[in-house]
């Protein structure tokens, strides 16, 4: 199961938006989770938990952009982007579009339904790119 999770993380391109700080994008082809990326940047456990709970993060895979936030609690039903963070996604949306070469056919979701670790979780709350433009 761990290998499947590593493979998934290596295929998708993770990102984190730090309000008033910037856009952090994981290295292409690396199997790092958001927590791993923040650890590699030198954040401590408390700082990482704060970022995961309060700031937008997500990934790009197969022409699909998924944005959410959560504290990595697998007992929750879903991890969804909170409306108070729409502003920050709008602020960096053009950067995400350029970086990931998004097109009119790119699907955008504002959450995932929690599933089992190692599985691809179903996306929820689809929006059009105009939602952030």
C-alpha cells in the first residue's frame, strides 16, 4: 500500500498556498505529501498542522486541479476548501494556470471525499475556472 501511495504522490503535482507568503509547488516526480514538503522547508509539527488546517493546498493530475484544506484527519467525511480562502486561491490562480498549463477542459474541484489511505479519493464541489478569475 505504501508503494501505491508513493506512486500516486509522484504522479500528481502538489501545491500549497500560504496567504501573504506565496505559492509552494512540489517538485515534479517526487513522492512527497504536503506534510513532507512543509517538513522539507523546515516547518515544525505545530506550524505544519496550522498550514494544513488553515491554508489552501491541493494537486494537479490528469488535467484536474483539486484544492482543499484539512488537518489530515482521515475520520472526516471530506476535506473541502473553506470560503474564506477563495480569495487566496484567486490571488494565485493565474500562476496555477500557467504552471500547470491549464485549459478550458481542465476540471477544478474544491474538495475530496475522504477514503482509505493509498486510494485516490473522489473529488467533490466542481467549479469552472471563472469561479477564480
